[in-house]
């Protein structure tokens, strides 16, 4: 009995502002299903999740009086510190509704590599499990190519997740400008975020293919189209 070919899983990686989403959009038109891993990871940050509790504790020294007391809105008295004293104000990392303030958390971790390591330890293992489950379900139901749009692929927790890995390589200055424009950051803030992300040599280590992006959407889209067949061919040959 001939075993059916599994749906190929292709990782599109690169730093913030490199053009990954532009490339993923091209692959979607070519028939792939796309997972925006950053959006996917937000599921792990919903109020009441383990990641949510750990972020509150690690970054604010705060925990709920009762761990299961998840409400539609919070006040400072819902939380206690290390000594079980009520907090004088709401933990800075959440909104009144309990949502993680990604802008403030991002500003903190991208200004402090140690804080970024703490956040990665909280998130990466859980995100890998979530992605593994999603890939398994997709392969059970479909043979369409699955494309993961993810900046964090060089992290050890994600090795072997894709059958083929495409690195979208863009100059740091271009990435800084795009990040500043898309996130409404000043250039110093955007530059700080780009600086602490994975270095080019780390992306190069895990990449099967490299697609340069020098700023022209037309060129990068054309390059993605030309690489598609090679990516699918590589996807039948194992993981990296």
C-alpha cells in the first residue's frame, strides 16, 4: 500500500519588518494555508492562561487572590504581591479587562535581553506544542501546503518544525523604518527592537533558502513565486 504524501510545512522566517507577511500572502495565492504565528501566540496570552499568570508574576510580582477568579474586568485589589498584600494599583502589564499590554511588554523586553529571555521561556515551549498540534490536525484533514509566518524560528524550541525554511533577508535599516511605520514607534524604539532580535547568521543557520528583500514589494513577490516550486520539492525531503 502506497503511503499518502503528507501536507508540506514551510516556514517563512526573518526579523520584524523583513517582509515575511508579503511573501506568505504570495504563497496563499498559490494555494497554501497560512498561519501567522504571532497572532497564533496571542491565544497563549488570554486572561487566565498559564502564560498570563506567569507574565504577571515574572514582570509585576503579582498574582490573583484566587487563581481561577477570571473576570471581565479587574481592579488592583484582585491581585497580591509576594507577601500576599493587595496591590496599590493594577499590574502595569495588563489592561482593566486583563489583556496583556503587548506594547508595554514589548517595550520592556526589547530594551532588556534578560527580560526577553524570561518571556521566551514562558512562551516558546507552549507555542511549539500548540503549533505541533495545529500541524498534525492540518495534515490529518488536508494535503494543502501549510506556511508558518514566524520571526522566532531560530529559537531552539522550534527546530524541525518545518520541512523547508525560507529566510526573508532585509537590511536592518529597512526593517527599522518599516517597524517604526507599522507600530508607530520612533526610530530609536524601532532600532532597539531590531537590535535584540536574531542576528542574520542565526537565520542563515536554519535556512534552506534565502530571499533577499531590498525594499521592492514587486521584486520580493516575484522572488517568492520563483521559489515556490523549489520549496515544495524540498518539503518532501525531510526537516531542518
